[in-house]
C-alpha cells in the first residue's frame, strides 16, 4: 500500500509504473470510445437527464428527437443561469417544480390559428365530402401542443356545417400542458395575424365571432368548445382507442425519433377509417409506412387518404 505522500505503483509488463499512468490510459480509452460512438459530453448529459426524469417522475422523453430536446433544454438553462446540462439535471432531480416546468417546455410549442393557411384551405375544400356521409364523424388531434391547433379545426368544422355532429378528440401526453391548452386562450396582440391567416385559409366570417376578451386574454367561446373531448394519451405506449375519419398530428410528429414515428404511423393506421384522412406536417413523407398501408397524397404533401 502506498504511504502518505508517496505515488502508488502498479506492476505492468514486468515493470512498476506510477498509479497515474493506468488511470490516464483508462481515461484516454473511455474518451476514445465516446468519440468513436460520435457522442459529445452534451449527448451523454442529455441521456442522463432524460433517464433521471423518467426514473424520478415517470415522464419519458427518451424516444423524442434529442436534437430538439437539447435546444429546449439549453433555452430552459439560459433562463435560469445554468451553465451545463448536468447542472440542469441536478436542479430538476431535487426540485419537482423545476422538473414540471422543464417537462412542459419539452412538449409545448408556439403556434398560430391557421398557421399554414394553404394547408387548411385544402382541408376545408375536402372536409365536406369526407364527413358528409357520416352521422357522427370523429376527429383526433394527436399530441396537441397548443390551443390554436385544436380551435383551428373547430372553427373549420363550424363553418363547413359539421361541428354540431362531430366529436374532436384532443390528446396530449402531459397533463399540465393539456390543462393549459383546455383554457382556450391566447394573447390579444396576435388577433391581427390570426385574422389574416383565417382569411387566407378560406374563412367566411370575422374571426372575432369566435372569441371574447376576458381578463386581458382572448378566450374562445364556450360554443366552440362543446364538442371537444380532452384526454391524456401517450403515443409512445398507448393503443388505438377509437376509429376516426380524420387524424391530425401536424406539430408533434417531427418531435419523435424514427422508431416512435413508425409506431405512430401504425397506430394512426389502426385508428383511421377506410378513406379517412391523415394530416401530418407538410415536410413529412410516409416513407416508413409498410406497403400494406396504402395511402394517397391529396393535392398537398402532408395530407393523405387511406385507400384500404
């Protein structure tokens, strides 16, 4: 045993070497392994952060696209003066309020009413023919991350004469985010931009007919919320729960990794009626759908009809 003030010695290849030498070699070996795997220290930190959140709070973001999560984590850190993701991990593991805030930051998105006016125009033009033959058509907005996403569809259905007979299922994996979305509010300073989007999407009335100003917030009318069912639902783990004529996952699909995206498309296929419409982001192609899932693009990338 080396004494105090002495360097420990190890027997290696017939000679004694200082203890620091094998330690340094081990560190170099580990560093090389990390580099060979294409990982950075930040990658490792993100993995540990997500694993810690899952084990501590049961919120599992490990299947999400890590590039997007990293940016959201960095924004969250900057707002709190933290320098490393390891420091963020230490904070959220010991502070449930901070952890809840980070989980909400991971899933919430900023959006706008009719944010892609051209896409909603295409949906508006085809929705009458799609839903007209159904007594009680059902629409699923999967992993909705903002109120505007849900109420854009509600307004569209209202103006096409299908709202009162339809049911909109709005689901989100995070209960706190879901409760925030259910409030159905937005900042009044967005009204002008929302009105322009609404007009470009083919809106037939004034957008002001659908909300009122209350306590400094624009609040969607109760009549526009009466056919919406809000529910917590996890696309990564839960199974099909109904049959729908229209499924939309415009905002959150790209937030997940490829394996979960394949699972989601299988889930949507199992949940979509024959000739039903699947609405994804315009940047998404159904390249990972098995050939047995036969879909036809409808005039715009991101909008597909199931054939069989």
